[in-house]
């Protein structure tokens, strides 16, 4: 009788059964290897461009450490690739708010990045009160909260209080932007 | 007795109403974010650091002391009520604590955790006071090669002891060391600055910590947002009966005895002592049958060990400038951002600051006990905050803090890049602590290494300074070969004895 | 025809459940008990845990009511979810529990009950705890 719970209701967000995590090699790790190799190469190239200044007081000079790090990065990229090829994989970090049974929600991540970049571009022009408020509102939206008006109030309160408390009260560097003179 | 006088002076400084208020704010914020899922004490200090730039260093550190212990306490509350430890050091507390809570003894579990934390924190801080002068005396006698060796040990320790995979730990460390290289080096040459003038001063450690801890975590959670509420156990006001006290006080003391030395060692940490405390209590208990079903000793001991270890980490942090856990690493970054260099000279140059910090640790610990026993049910309510607001708040404060460091939008793009790096590290199971330690210690290790070789005229033998560095290199070798020993000696032996 | 009950593990929710059971027996209709959560907080006191659910199930079975128990996890508000379900199941009656709330509290938080009253096509029975 009681066909409880497990109700799809057209909402793909209705999360129920935990799917078994993907078995076998985790090929995306090769991307990380490539990143390490690239970084190692970049570090070495940059180090080779540094002027060689060694003298009695500094026999090592500024090149040695980056060269060593670059070489180690390349070495680790290879070792990591070998480890991955042999089936090694790092456990993705679990957490209280993290549900690893589903795939990654790239839409949310991209939205968050967009909101973040918008704030970085606008912060000087519009000032912290407006751009920070937009940041909070946009982030809450990206994470699925749909109380637009309530969030607008919360965002405004938060950015105004932080501005008055920290920028004006404690002398923290926050731009006033277009609201210069009004706040 | 000189120390006691200094400590008394430290107390006198904290007893100012404004400072007490800051200590209270620190404790409240620390506990609140400790309770909130996804935010640890390290992230909290990192997020708050830029905000305190307008304060005197003394005031900032009074607040950080509160956050330091408050965050830890909040973490144990969540692990008892939800069985989802926020940090690896609370794993053991969660085992018995959550069982106790499920058996209707949440109040006692919370009480033994709170009082045990207080006892361990107080004893640990006292030990810190007693030990500091000796460690400083020892530290003053160390030369550049010894420091270089100690830092290498710290690198090896955070990569080998913590993570499950050494390769992944090393990758994280190297990424951190590479970030640390960015900027103008001691000989005046630009390294990895890509010709961007703002990078000449290097990437601020605060931006790195906020990017990796806060932005990385927010992005990671956003990609895997949990949609099902957890089962939470209702809390009453924590209290303990006479029998609970009798069963708790010895585990508290034993846990402290395990925790402090491990925290104080450069290769220590909180995982090993909490686990050892759990095993010991299980063995010594008069009620071994209760273990696994909610034994109070299994909460009291590990929780005390956890806090004592946290107090212990302050010894190498203050005396040698070596961080051994994430919170200590960020606190070290805090010292540096105030232009204060932790290490043997700290106690001479900034004596009043150090003693105020230690005095506020005592006071923060006491405030925590007074505040949290009655407030536990209120803290549990924080878990009802919707995640969109929680993570929007984290990103909001992360952005504000990172911008405030240098007031340049470029830092926000660096912050985002580091956040993406933090995301990737979480995705691929790379531990984040080695990266932070690498960023902080990397430049200093280079400095000490170059100084050692300068003394020897470039001969590599200059890195072998004296008995201390020999001992440290031996320790490094031991840490490195330990897994091999375990694989080829211990396991076969065990297998044989089992057969 | 179905009677839809918005169930929450609280005195109001229990009151709504009782009223729903009475109506279902009087009219001889099927009972649909719904518990929803947006699932966006770590802890949601309106989310019925397994012990609550099994007690509801046992009670209903003991009373011999023809019932269905659903739990909906999603990103939407309880009110939207219930309005949607009422339409889909062509419910003859929606039963909800109500709390007393000050005018200011309602202004800030809005009211799920109000949203349901306005949004549902069929009659709505609003019950208070202890009634």
C-alpha cells in the first residue's frame, strides 16, 4: 500500500539512490599530469630567463630553486601518470555538504565563476556595496535559491553593513565606486 | 618565574573590556563556523585575517585565539550530532559520540567533549608556557643548516604522514613551493612574475589560503550539492552525572598526555594521538563492551587529545616558525602579514604579543566552556541555514578579504585561479595542507638553504650543520622508509604470529 | 478522488494529519500524505525522518485508511510542491497545518499556508495545533 518516498516528480534534482561510483581508472587525472608537466616546463623556461647572478655572498643565485622545482614538477608529472596508468586514483574529497554519488553539476560551477568574474570586473567601478551585493545575490541564485526579493534585501544589508563596519569602521580597503560621496 | 610574571602581564593586557569583547567575538565566531558544515578554523582565520588589518596585532591575535579553540569545539559538536566529522581529527570523536547521541546521551557526549576540551586546552596551554623558553633557547642555538633541515622535515611530514598517497602529497607541496617562488627574490631578480608589476611582491599568503580553502571549497560543494537533509539528533543542554565524571576525568588526562607531544612535534598532527587515545581507553575501560555502542571514554579521551594537540602545535609555530596543521599555518601567515616573523627571536622582540596571545588562549578556553554548555542547542540551529546562503556568504567574505589585502582587482582573478586549483585538488584527492605549508615555508627554506651554502662557499656539505641537522635528517629518512619497513618487516611478522 | 495532507513532523503537522484522516474516512476517499523539503540546508526540521514516517504509516494502516505516503526532495518550496501535486492528483481537498505568526514575521518570511490557499484549485482545510 504505502509506496513511500522515491517519487520522481519530473524534478531531476530529486536525489534518491546513490549510484555506485565509477569503477576503473580515472582518466581525468591525466589532465592534472599534463597541467603539472606544463607548469614544470613554464617554471624552467622562466628560470632560464633569469639573469645569472652568483657571487661570493650568494653562490646559489636565484635560478637554482626554480630549476629544481621545475625538474621535480616534470618528474612528478611522470610518476603521477605512471600511478594513474596502474589504476591509482585519489579519493575525491568528501564532506558534510558534498554528495559524490552524482556527477558534477557544471552548470552551477560555471554560473558561480561568471558571478565571481563579474564582481572582479565591476568592483572598482561600481564599488563594493553594489558589486558585493550582486555577488551574494548571484551566488545564492547560482546555488539554486529562488527567493529573489528576500535575497536582494539580504544582499543589500550584508554589503552595506560590511562596508560601514570594515571600510569605514576598521579602515579596510574597500572601494566606494559610484556611490562615492553618498555612503 | 619570569615567565609567570610575563603571563600575568599578558592577562592584565587582555583584561581590558575591549579586548575581552574581542575574545568573546572570536570564541563565538569560531564556534559558529566550526559548527557550520564545510568551514573549518583554518578557513575562518584566513577569511577574517584581512578584516583585522585595521586592528592592532594584539587585538587581532586575541580574536584568533578565540577562533582557534572555538573552531575545534564547534567541529566536535557537529561530529557528535551528525556523525560527519568536519576534520580528520574529529573522526574518532564521531565514532562513539554519535552512538551516544543516538542512544539518547547527546547531552553527556557534548558535555564530556566540552569539559574535556577545556581541561586539555588549559593543560596544553600551561605546558606551552613552561616549554616555550626551553624550545626558544634550543632554537636560538640553531644555525641556518639546522633550520633548513627542520623545514625539509616539515615538508616531508605533511606530505607523507597525512595523505594516503605520497605522490599526491608531493604534488601538492610542489605546487605550493612554486607559488611561493613568485615575486622578486633576495638577489632582486623577478621570478615567475610574467612581467606583471603587481606580482613583484609575490602572491599574498592570505590570498592563497582564502583561494584554496574558501573558494575551492565553495566551488567543490557547488558541483556536488547534497539535496537530502541529514538526520540530526535533538540536543538538550549538555550535562553530566556523577558516574560520567568518574568515567571521564582519566581519559581527559590521558588524552592530553597523548595529544600535546604529537602536536608539538614537527611531524605530529592530531590524527595519531586521537586514535591512540581511543585504543587506550578501549583497552583500559571497565566497560569495553560499550565501545562501538557509545562509550563516554571514547569521546572524552580523543576529544582531549585533539585539543591538547592543537595547543601543542603552537610550540613549533611560535618558537621555530614551523606550522604543523592548517590552522597553525594560517596563523603563521597572520604573523607574517603583520610583519612579525615567528621563530626564536619572537619571544624577545614581541614578548608582550606572545604573552597576550597565550593569555587569551586561556581566557578563550574558559569563555568557550561558559558559553557553550548553555548554548549547544542554539548552535545546532545553525545547521538549518540554507546552503546557498552559507556558500554565498563564504564567497562574499573571501572576495572582500582578498581584495582588501592589496586593494587590486587582479588579486580577485588570482583568487579565482587558486579556487579552481583548490577545486581540482579536491576532485583528484590531492591534500591541500602541503600546498599551504609549501607557500609559507618555501621562501624561508630557500633563504636558509642559500645562507647555509653561502657559509660553505657553495659546497653541498654546508647543508649538514651539526648534530641537530644530523638528527633531523635521520628522522626524515625514518619517515621516508617507514612504509617500506611496515611492508617488509612488520606485516610479515604479524602474518607469522597470526599463523 | 484524493485528499492531500501536507505533513510536517510538528504539532501542526500532526493536527493536519488527524484532520485528513477524519475527512478521508468520512468521505471514503484515498489519503495522500506528502512531506517535502527543499533539501538545501544541512538540517531541515520539516523533513520527516524515518521514525516519523514509520509512525505515520503504522497509524494509517491501523486505522485501515487507504493511503499513500510520499516524500519529495527538491529545490522547490513546500507550497509549490503541494500545489503541483494537488493539481496532478486532482485532489478533492488539501489539508495543511498552520502556525500562529505575527504580521512582521509573515512579511519577511512569507507564508507557505497563504501560498497554498491562493494557489490550489480545490478547497483547503487549514488546521491549528491543539484544535
